[in-house]
C-alpha cells in the first residue's frame, strides 16, 4: 500500500472493503482491474455443450456460460500471501504491512461486522483466491456467490492473493446470481453512480503486524538480521 495509509491501517485498524464492481471496472491493464470480477466464466474449447431434456439431443453452442454475483453488494479486502518486491512495483506501493496473526485479524473483523446493523448476513468468506481456467467445469461454484468472490482467472495467479469478503442484501445467498449465455465478453461498463465501499474499524492492530518500507527500486528495507516475512501482506 501507499505509506500514506499505513498508520490508519496499523494504528487505527481501518480496513477499506471495496465492491466487486469497483475492481470489475478498474482500468490498469490487469493489475487491480478484472472485467470478469464477480463472474464465474465457463468457456469450453469447441463450444458449450448442452442437452435437450425432452429428447436427449446434444448440441454445441458458440457461447460461453457466465454466472455473476451481485457485484455492488459484495465487499472485499485484498491481501497477498507473498512478500515480493515485484508486487510492490506492480501495485505502485512503497510499504508492505505483514500480518503476523491472521486469526486475530479475522476475529477483529468478525467483531466489527457484528456491530454493523446493515450487514444482516454475518458470513465472512476468507482465504486464498482460487485461480481457474475458463475451460474448467464450474461444478457448484456458479451457484455460490462467496466462492465466486474468492476466485479469479489464472492470469492473475502471480498476485498470490488472499481475500476477506462479506455481503449485504443477501448477496451471499445460494443461487443469488445472474446467469447468461453470451457469444462475446461483456464490454466496458458505462457507469455513472459511485461504487459502494465499507470501512471497518478494528482498533489498534499494530501488535499483530509489521510495516516494511520499500526503498527505491522496490527493494524492502529490512533489518540486516531480520527474517524474511512470509505472512499475508496487504497491498
């Protein structure tokens, strides 16, 4: 992250959760932005095979299958499991906050959600992002919005991302998705409304994290005898 936000994160425990729609429309050549954010895509080689229930006839369609969650109602906070100067450079970051006790952080977030009356469903989804190919079978993931929120195309696997997510307005309900058969990927979203976001305030969490400052050239300035951090690092 930028050093300007390090104190608010570590000393005040302010975590910014942005909507999936924000990352869907973000334009930065495949770093934060992903046009398929919040959508599980299935696009098998050779076309989409379907079977008519009445006759058993099999057809191949020149379409791809999309299952899209309610992108304005699911909020994610993004981290990485890698401590890597390359990530710092790609994300234009000059500090890395290493979380040394992820269980304690999750507990703080659960407590903060419990105090949010606007969040009816207190389900907290978290874990490493699952990377997949568009040719992979979606199995049951297409019907589970929390799994869609924690998955991305394999082209983003270099980020080694770890996500924490929650929802409002029943966005994590089973099969609360929009299904499409399309021949072309969705174009740029012509949006005029602001993107929703939520800030959770956890209190001082500086004891469970370490702030590492990157020097010029995105090399971390670590103590000479200090260990190389391997915990989750916020972007």
